[in-house]
């Protein structure tokens, strides 16, 4: 399968500086941070952002986040940033999100319009008979800013759903990182059903809340806004990043365990060019391949209750021993230890 759709890369200038970046700038200004210091090294000037025409790259956005974290020096910065993000002030896309009929419609729109709503982390939705699972994958090489971004993204979704549904939903929060010292910020901005060292950054919710009608939904106005939002996305030129496209391609071909050369061919590049593009994003093919196999294995363990042998066969390992060795490399845990962790949570 050849990937024909366009993608953005970490140096593609497509993010409207007066959208998500402006939300972070306004947060910094509210805490008396000088804009010259905040924008230093990003190639941005505040007057240009006010003009509403500047487009920046993910790299520049990450540079802005680096400055903001350093200057704000506050453990609540990511959460307060997240509260400002959704539905946001992004024209027709935000109007369509605000007028969604239920949570499932809102999350599907968030995923479809992720280049507008979430250009640095790509949201993904998984449904089974009982639960909905929302998780994120790296779009642009977040590196050391991953935790800041995942805290912001989760806060954004929770705050949006609370506002548009008119109620506090029973989210369960899973984080790949260990419990932080500032746990009280998680309690205040997210909730108390928190699980750390969970291998994946994910929101979980009983499925019945996905289709419960929201009180202020506007079907006709929402349909028109969605059409305008689609044109807005088309004008952007991108719907997803290179890393996002690679994740989807690897997921679709996970049972074949494709090589780097096969992936490069699918993206119509030479292997050397493909490697250079991944290196530019701070990653490499094996890391991306292992991430997808880890996610699939976690899904098969937790949702499908597959055995080691069944997962090994599904992921094209020669035997269960090789799979267990690889799984421990991906997660730091043996499959049996992971099962015990799942049972405990």
C-alpha cells in the first residue's frame, strides 16, 4: 500500500500562530512574562502574531513551549494551557466542535481535524463493547515536551466535554510516566481516577457516555460549520504528519512486520531519505515500528485477552520466547508482570 496523501513534517510552516500558540502566549502574558523573552529564538515577533497571518512550524511551536516552561516555572502551566485549547477560537472548526451532538461526534471531529486542533500530538479513538479509549501519538518529535503536551491534551478534552455535556464525566486516566510530585494538579484539573506507569497515555470512559445527547447541540448550524471546517482543513494542505501517517501504515501492516525498505517504498522515498526524515524528528524506524507493535500487543492483552502465543503469532514472531523478550524491551515488563499490573488496576 502506497501512502499518497500529503503530510506535514516538523519544519512545515502551517500552524496558525494566533491559534494554539497564542493560547500559550496569553497564558504567559497573564503571569507577567515579557513577550520578547517568551519568543526569543523562535523566529516570531508578537506584532506579527497579532496581525493574524503568521504560520509556524511544529519546531517553532515546541521552541515556544520550551521558553514558556522555563519562564513560567509553574507545575500547573500545562493544565491551564489545556483548558484554553478546546473548542478554541479556530474559526469554523471550533464552531463545528462546539455544536457537536455528543462526545463521539466531537472526538471524531477532533481526530479528523487534528492538524488544526492538535498539530503536535495526534489523538486516536478505540471502541470496544464497554469502553471508549482515547490516546495520543507523537506527530512532530515532541521529545522532552511529551508530558507537558499530554497533560494539556487530556485537560483540553476533559474540560471541553464537561462544558458541552454539562456534567463531569467518569473518566479514567492512564499515564505512561510515574506519579509526579505535583499530583494535586492532576486531582484539580483531571480527577482522582488516576493510574501511572500504565505503558500508555490514555483516557478511558464507559461507552454509554459517548452517544449521550449534549444539551446545546445544533444540528443544522453544526452541519454548515463542519462543511466550512472541511474547507478550512483543505486550505491548510495537511490532515496529518509524517509520523502519524507512518503509525497508521505500520498499524495496518503490523502482521507482516514490514522492513524499513518496505516502509520507504510505501512512502515513495529511498531508504536513506526516509531515515533522514525520521532522524529529523528525533526518531528512527525501529522505534516507530516497536511503538506500534507495543500498542497492538497491549490492546490484544487487555481488550482481547490473547495469550502470549496468540500475540506472538499475530505479530509474526517465530515463537513466544522471542515475543516475550521483545515485549520486555518495549515495556520494561514481562507479559506476566503486565497482566498482574492490569489486574491490580
